[in-house]
């Protein structure tokens, strides 16, 4: 049985408070130091303000925004011409570019955007599909094209083999409840992506007073009931590699209810006096 809330969380709260106090001291120490100022005095330039590779699931409902920025606001409007190159994708079949080239950065402003909308389908497409957006030219001859001048968008399939759990239901923002509180979190496909049968969850599993944890939920479909199956977490150090608390769980998932229930056990092998905790984490899309 799960012990009372006060008994359960007090030892962890104490450890968390020590952890927070140490971080606070480090923060105060850093604040006492005056950081070096780094000023950029070179020529202004245009760039794509994103990582050089970004993922995009085909079932995303809102368009992906690719920010195009200028390093310094200009006195005149700036037109930025771009090109789109696809690999194993067809425009208007796999995706749409909702922004025409050139895009314009208004005078005295710093940015504009290119919008990419994926198109969902019901076909399993295991091949690698990419969309590359590349800056080609800028109307203002005083502006260079530097830093990130192109971005590769990896278009990811949300259609898996019928024997694979629909991990995509829990990709994105999540709600993670525990016996202590309900917190927000995030989920993404584990090894093999969303068709690999695992979900990586990052959240505070034991209330707001304790650190966030990252765990991998292994999901196995029930052959006689394909929308349901088992969910489990192999034992791991729940608050990071340097903490003594060990978390493991077993439970179930339900695609119709969009719920993952993990019945957890929390132990501390290094402390014989520590009382094992049990309870449930319930994960749902937010």
C-alpha cells in the first residue's frame, strides 16, 4: 500500500531541498561575477534561427515555423529569397509550403517566418524523407548570409505496423499525475522513433518539490486487444545518476483512453532504513 503523503515525500523533500539550496548557492556565486560583454561589430547578416536539422511528424496539425532573422534591424524592408528541395517527398502530397518566396523582413524589425505544413496519410513510409529550406539571396547587398543558411526538416511517419503501439498519441506535451501532485511533461519516441515501441518521458514524477526525471516507457501490444497493452519501466536512478533512489514500474496503456498507467516502486538500496514507496504515475496527452 502507498504510505501517507507526509510519510512518503518527506525524505525526498529533504533531499530535494538540499539539492535546491546547493543550486541556489551556485547561482548566487555566479551572479556575483560580472560576465564579459561580447559585442558584435561586424557586418549585419541574415540567417535561419533554428538547428540545422529539425523533426516534423506528418500528423502535426499546426505548421512548422522556420524563423528567418537579421542580426541588426535595417532602415529598409529586406526581401529574402529561399528554395525548397525535397528528398523522397512530394510537395502538396507530403507537405505544403505556406509561405511564398521571397519573404520580407519589415524595416526596423528583426524577423519573419517560413511555414511548412505536413500532410498526414495512412501509409507506412519507413524511408528517410527530408525537406531542405535554403536561403538563396538577400535584396540588401549590405547583408550577408551567414551562420545557419539552410535547415533540413526530417518528415517523420506517424503510421506504424499494426503490431506496434501508437506511441505518437503521447508525443508532445503531457500531463503526469502522481500520489503527490499533477505535473506537466513531454514525450517523444524512443529508440526507433515513434514506431519503436517506446516513449521517452521527461517530467517531475514525485511532485513539484522534487527534480525532473527522464524515463523510457516500454510498450507491448496485446495481440487479442490491439489498442491496449503492457507498459513498463526498467529500474533506473530516478533523480539522476548520482542519486540513490531507484524507480521501476509495470502497468498498461490504452490508446482509446490515451492513458498510460505505471504502478511504480521506489527504493533506496543504499539506505536500509528507507521505506519502499509504491504508487502510480498516470500519463495522458495535455
